[in-house]
C-alpha cells in the first residue's frame, strides 16, 4: 500500500484532535460556568443566612425594622427593596421609605401592597411573584397566614435571579415578622388586660411601686385616682356579660384617649380602675378626675336596640412626701371613692388629708382656679408623653 502524506506526517489525526480540543474546551467552559453559578448560589445562601440570623435576634418590631434596613439591600441584591406588614387592619412600612419624601414613598408602597393582596390567590405565583407598578412583589406568608408584602423595582436585566432572591428573602422575613408579632402578643397578654388595654392588677402594682420610688427620688407629686363604674352590675344583669365587656372596652379606649402615655392605667378588678398620675399635684389630679368623670359618662353603646351607658365615681389622693406604701395610698383613694358613692355617685371626691397644704383647692376639693386646654398641661401637669 502506498504511504500517503497524511500517514507520513500524522495528518489523519488532526480532525480527531480538533474535535477532542473542542470537547475539552467546551467541558472546561461548562465547568467554569458551573463553578460561577455555584459560587453565586453560595454567596446568595450566605447572605440569606446572615439576614436570617440578624432577624432571628430581633425581639421587637423596631429592632426588626432597623436590622432589615441594614441587611435587606445585600440579601435582595438590589437597591430599592421594600417591605410592608399588616398591623391592626392597616399597612405599616418596615423599610423602603425615601429620605426626601417618606410620606409619598410610604403611600406608594401601600398602594402596591394593596394591588398585590387584591389579586386572587390562584393568580399568585409564590415562586415568581407578581408585578405591580413596575415592581416584583411577593406575599409574605406563614402557612396560610399573610403577614405582609415584599417587593423591589423591576431591573432591566437579571429578573430571574431577582425573583429567586426575593422569593427566598420573603420566606425568611415572613417567619421573622410572625415571630415578633407572637412575642409582642405574649408580652401584652402577660401584662395587659384583654378588654381594656390597661395594665392588669399584678403588673400595675409593680409599676405603681416604681413610680412611687421615682417620685421620692425626684421629690415630685404623684396623684392616684380610684374609679368605679356606677351600677355596672345592672348592665350585666339586664343586657348580659357581652354587653358589659363591650362597655369596659369602650371605657378603656376613652381612658387612653384622655390620659398621657406616662400615666399608669390599671384595671384593678371587675369595674374598678386605678390611675396613677406621675408629676401631678392634687390640683392637677382632681382636674383630671373631673375630666374622666365627664368624658366616661358620655359613653353610650347601642346594644340590641337599646342605649347602654354608665357614670363614674372617682376618689383622689396624693402621695405624701416620700410615701412609698402603695397600700396606704390606695386605701386613702378608696375611702374617697366610697364617699363619692355614698353622696350619690357620678362625682369626684378627694381624700381630706390630701388637701392639707393645698390652698389652691376650695372646701369641696375642687381647684379654686382651673386652667383650660389639653389634659396634659392642665393644673400644673407636665407633658411627659
């Protein structure tokens, strides 16, 4: 057989070698691409873990909001990511407000959240989210319980990667929000009365002790009100306990409306309430008592076609200089309350010993001169918040 040039110089192997080079090159490129994708996935997982660890340590919504603002941009991988949650039937922005016009930004976020949540559940894709106003949005859910909406502006490219990141972040954030809400609910149930929103008796006594200690250190007056809803038993007897509960709830709301944030509201038991007024002399305390007596007496509920209302009797006492015994102070306010009951109810009576060295009050315990204006600045009461 005649030897060809291909045989002599090995040229017959060149096509096979070329194919092999192409295959090897392609394999190398695929490995590089696969490695890059794996690296990106690992980096995203790492950022998600960091976000989850940061949010897991948030015990309050304020802390959660601060940490979300710090870690969300990196976890989402895009500027402008935002989140809103549902609190008491209204939207609250967790993050995403613009520093220049935060009120407009918040309104825009809420509008987008409404559009997302108005969509039928069957139209909602938990993996890819939905588009609303040029944003990719995800519902944040725990089981079947919706807690909010997470979103970010639609990018010019890389939409698929953003959807994947937001889907993961929304799952982590939903759990964090739900946990904080549960913790807050447990804390409130432990210290607050469920009907009125006032401190329960146990917690209220602790706060009273602390306020008396503070009053002694600062040499400030502390006034105590003992209040009782008049003829409340007849409300339960004639209209049922559900009606009585509704009336107690209305009373609690009105008390919170009329008093400062620093005032201590306590449901002492049944239809009895205690209100401690820090930094308030007897003149200011008696004036607040008059306001509560008047405003609580205006409450009227429509129950099964009938109007249901109540009046309030109030006893007032001021802690003497350095007085730390809350039992004695409560006893004096309670005695004044029962005097109000004996004298016909729906009135304010003041502990006689609290009138000593207070010439600003008349013989009936009323302020001789009563200022006008908001409760927080009446009769020498300081605005404490």
